């Protein structure tokens, strides 16, 4: 009996409580994941908010903060506003409103919202990389994806990812859509939710049309065609019934474009904001190779792997980030090779990357910079995390751990950098101290000073046109700013340097100002700026803002 007892115990069935322990263990693991995500997200937010200060404040972000402030104070439709070709109305502006409700109108608002948006991007991309993997495989996927996005490069990378909203805000609803496609079972609710999210995002940013709608339609059409080809004997009605999920997704995506257009038209008809048209000019064929190189540079900037302006030991930072570019490129090329056998989400992601890079390349001479293809970063990171070879061996896991440590060190290095100097804040303080509360300036200074002073100093953006006269600028501005019955503009700030939205050099501005407004009563040098002061309302002599966008 003594010799058979151990064998009897080994053969004994599990205790009656075992079935109850399994769900409890699963719930415990789930809560561990949630806690780890929340803790990691909090740490990342603190780091990103600190790094965001190294990029200073841009006028685009300042104008978004002013729009949100106006919404918060009883103008939800943004009546009188002319926004850019990106309205941000349903993505970034609600986030601005929430932060301003807590913090008020202050410079920190821009950095807080940028850090929040990017933190959410990193967490969603890591979750997308995890897929349905569990255990060590799931952890490795999350760490690889998060590591690639962990440390935006100082300079260009910070400007694109942690400064102005740009197209980064649109990535959040897109990542949610891709997560739904990855995790949800084919049910009728999925196409309905995806359609609503696509509609919601397109009201804010037209880039969603070719980053979210077009790839989904292409993939669904391909899957419908392949289904038909693999079973040619069946009738069309039978094929459509069998492919109801892909068909519903495609129809819903196409419908979302019309829904967004109708929503924007209804907002305008109700007296709400007016948006500028996005540039759709195609670059000349002779510039193709040059545009390809611009695209490569943009991708390197987004991934933090650009060597432009980097010297000395800092060259190690983009060199480490090149590993992330290589992993993302490997994952995308692998998905392209196995496209026909891939699952729906992988097909959607790889087509999205191809569409984005192609669209950026053929209009790169007219684009607004790397932020136009910022979506390549979370997609590339998520796909790199899903590579099975990354965690296939202990050696590769060790290499991934070393890279992650390097990325974490880079983030710590970035956080130590001081905040960027803000000459506009010096100008804002000087104007307030001299009781100059209304005036004119170039676009890149007007909204920043207005924002820095919490609207105590109201500066309307102006543009020097080809005939050498000043016109109001219909870009991220409000019509009432140019109304002489509401504002008494007594000064003009000459731009520190020449740029597109100014329409001339500081010297040309001075000549045009004397011609249009007469000799100034006083002139002051404030940092890099020159402030001209008159004893008359300059708005009465300002040419009415014409339609269009000269920037």
C-alpha cells in the first residue's frame, strides 16, 4: 500500500476547486496587465510632458488652444472661425477643452495634450502588437512595439510627435479601429462601430480618408475577389452572403466619407467654422527620386533615426533607432510577401503603410512635413512586435532587451534637456507692460502671443500680399479679430525672419507698413522683433481677409 500511494496520488483527479481557480488566475493576470499598462502609461506621460517643453510652442498648437477656449466659453460650433485643412474638431479640440477646464489657458496646456496623445498612441500600438498572444510572447510583443516608439528624437521627432497636434491625434481613433478589427469576432456590430469611428475621425482630419477608409476598402475588395476566385462555381448572391462581413466593412467605410462631408456642411450652415481645402497637387514626375528621398528622410525623422544635425556621441541615438526602422521594414516586407495568407488586420495595416508612403511621395513638394505620415510609426511598431522571430530564441530576446534599455536611456537623456527658449513670451510680457493690448503680426507670432497672454493681448494674423499691402489672414483665425468696431489695433510686430505665412522679409514689412498705415509714432526692438506703434486703429486700413490660404 505504501508503494502504491504516490502513484495513486498522481493519478487522482484534480481537486474540485480547480475549475474555480483557473478563472481566478485568468482574472488576476488580466488585472496585472491592466495595472502594468496604467503604471507604464503614467511614467511615459510624465516623461513625454517634460520632453514636450524642449520643442517650445508653435502657432498651430496655440490656435487650437484658443479655439478650444472659445468652445469652452460658449462657442461649441466655433462660429466665426476659419480653421486649417485639419479641423481637429472631434479629436484634439475636445482633449484641449478637458485640459483647459482643469488647468485654464496657459502654455502648459499644449504640452499636456501632446504628451497625453502620444502616450495613448504608444499604449494602443503596444496593445495592437500583442494581439491574442499571452504569457512571454505577449509581453515580448508589447515591449518591442513600445520600445520602438519609446523615445521620440529631440528636435524634429519631438516637433512632430510632441508639439502641435498635426495628424497625431487622428492616430488614436484609427488605432482603436484596428484593435476592434483585430480582437472582435465578425458580428454586425463591428462594421457599425468602425463606420461611426471613421466618420468621427474624418470630421477632424481628412487624412483618415486615405489612411483609414481607402486601405479598408482595398483589403475588403481584395478578400471578396479572392473568395470569388477560390470558389468560382458558386453564385454571386452566395458569395455576398458568405462575405457579408467584408462587404459591410467596405460599405460602411465608404459611407463614412459622405457622412463626414454632410456633418461639416451642416456645421457651416449652422454658422460654425469654415475649413481650408487641403492641397492635392501631384508632384512632377521628374522629381520622383527626389521625393522618394524626402519620404525616406521623413520616415527616419518619425522613427528618431535621422542623422541630420547630429554630431559626436549623439550619433549613437539615431543609430539605435535604426534597429526599430529595420524591424518595422522587415515586418512590413514579410506581410507583403504573405499578403494573401494574412489575416484581415495585417492586410489592412500593410496596405495603410503603402498608401500613406505613396501619397506622401507623389505630393511631397506640397506636403506639410513628416507629420503627414506620422501613422507609419505606430503601424510599423505594432507589426514589428507581431514578428514571431523576435521572441523565437533566448538570444533574440536578449538583443531586444538591450535595445529596450537603450531606448529607455535615450528617453531619460531627452527628459534632461532644458525647455526651449520662447522669444514670443518675452514679446508678450513687453506688450502687456506697455499696455499694448491689440495689434497685428505674422501668423507664427500672432496666435502664440495671444495664447501666452491668455488673450489679454489680442493679435490678429496678417499677410503681406504681392502688391505690398497687408491683408487679414484666413488661417486659424476668427473674423471678429479684424473688426475695427470690436478691436483697436495700435501696433504691428515685424517678423524676425522671412517665411511663407509672412509674405516678405522684415524690411519689406517695414516699407509696406509705412505705405499703408503711415509713419509709426514709435518703434521698439524687443528681442528678435521690432514693434511699430501708431495712434490710430490699423484695422480700419487693413485689407479684408481674402478667401484661400497663402501659407
